[in-house]
C-alpha cells in the first residue's frame, strides 16, 4: 500500500526533530574531529600531496573526506548545517506551545487538573484563619496577591524563564556554530617571509581544501631589523623582529618588536614570530679589538675589508669557518703592522680569551660572531566574528544557568467549605528536577 506524501513528510519531520538525530550528528562531529587531529592540519594541499602516498584505500578516504583540512571540509560544514537545522526544527516544534502555556497558564485547580498532578495534598482545617495561614506558608506570599477570579482559587508560578533555558542554549549554539563557520570560511591563515629592510602587502594564505593563494593585506608590512641570539654551538636561542605597518610607503601607523608569544595586531590581523631564514648575501664579521693599555672597540666588517687601528696596524677578516679543527666557529685574521710585518692567525667564537692568552700580541682580537642578513618568518591570522563567538559562548552559559539553577514550578490551591470544616487542596507542578520540587512541596504543605 503506497504511503501518502503527508505521512512521509510527517515521518521525515519526526526524524528531523528527534534527539536520536542530534546524538548521531554530535557523534559524527566528535569522530571527524578526532580523525582530523590524526593528520597535520597546517599543511597546504600541495605539501600534503608530497608527504602522503596517494595510493590505496586509506589515501582515497583521506582525500575524499579532506582530513588534512578537516575544519574546512565539505562533511564538517554539512554536519554543522544538519545540526543547526535539527536545533531550529526542535525549537519550532516545541517553543510555541511552551511560550503560550507560560504566558497564559490555566491557573484553576479543577478536579480534572488535580487528577493529572502527582504532587498534591488535602487537609481539613477547622477555621478560616488557620486555613489562610497554611496557604500563606505554602505560597510564601500574601494571599490577596494570589487570589483569582473565583475567591476560593489561588495560583503562583516561579522561575518561568527556566522553561526557556534550553532554547537559549539552542540559540547560543547556533550563534557559535554559524560564527565559527563564517570565521573559518572568511578568516585568514597564512605565512610571509620579509627580508630585513623590505616590506610587502601580500602573504601566502591557505584556503579551503588546503590550497594556497596570494592574499592582499591592504597595507604594507615591513621588517626594519631581525635579531638572532644563538648558543655557542650556533643553535638558535631566541629571535625577534622590528616590524612596522604603513598605509603608504614612508608613513608608519604602527610599529612593534615582535617576539615569540608577543605578536603585533593591526586591523584584525595578528602577526606572530614563527621562523626565520638566512638570506644569501655577504656576511658581516663582528670583532672586538683590545690592548693592554685599556683600548677596546667593536667593529663590523665584510670579509676582506680592512680596519685601521689607532696604533697604525690594519686587521682584515679573510675567511669564516663553521668548525675549525673541532673548536667551533672561527675566522682567519690577517694583521699588517705599521712596520710592514704581517701575521695570520685564527680566533674562535667559543673561546673569547684565546687570542689574548695564546698569541700575546700588543693587540688581541675577540670574535663576537657574524651578522647574517635574515628574512623574518611571520604567521598571519585573522579570525572575523570573534565577538559573536564569545557572545554565543556567554549566552550558552546563561542558558545552562537557566536550565540547571532555575526550576520552573507552579503552585495551586483551593478552598472548599465542608460540614466537617474547610477542605484545603494543595498541588504543585514541576517541569524538571522533580526530586527537589517534591521536597519543596512537602515542606511547604506541612501543617
């Protein structure tokens, strides 16, 4: 027997608003994120192709699901879209009825309503004064503020806003998810190399699928100086860059020394010090020259360039060695005296007192290192919509507070004149945390 279109629609709608679908989508998000974390998310598509063998079923699955760039992948966006649709559908299905019930409740404790309530109690009281005292204790409020159209009915409603906490959570999740998608699709994640003394307005950014492209910053980013400190074995110890921002050449609008964990921020972009790269150029040798008379001065020289000392001698750095005779970095020096004599010797960076102690000349030389020209490597990031993400997170916390710390409860009561006295019927309706509501009801209704 063919199924009618309306029945199919109803079945689809029931499935779409079900908690089962919500659970499945959350599991898919979790599994996908775990799988994505198994692969390097910083690689571009070209880098991934060179590092990953593109054969076999596993490689096909990685490529199909784009696990090397999971948070830009098609499946991640699809799951987010389905989850947001599920939240919206659930809200549309249940919110109107709850809103109408909260705004226009049925306050009268009729016999029919009493049958549907589990928290109820009936007592017989001899006089009107004691009955009103009991109800005052039960409602914790003056009865004249609770009396309804019929004089023998009373009603109170507490923490009504708590019934909407789950929908505040829904709205917060939608804000966070759509803001995250917007930030992911429109944000900038890139890298740039800038030589000392140069500037640029273009960076290499990573787009959807890990494909790289050239991105125009809209302003100039320049590097005035790069400084590298090394250990004696020439391994990097720390490095920093003097950066500046200019809208037009020659006009600076911002400048800062950037170090690791001390980025430069401008116009929504953040520039992090991430790497460096030597530039092929003439090296500058840094020397210090001293003598027994207390003279001491520092010089920066290119190889084969000479410097004349105050006593008339000339020194020339001739050649650099990364490791000379196992003693580490060294430079060969030619010294031409004023009387025409020439001497040749080596000084070592790891042993600053070597020349003074070994050669014992009137001048001694200390090799301080080399001033190599570098290009600073900067990671560039821009995350638009961060304010919306944080506002969604704060709204999420508000929703959780409404759900767990605001318990919606309705209290009902009525008077009935009986031959044996006044019959007082009390009842309560809780919408969550029923154990706590029951304890509170028993305490309020206790004589």
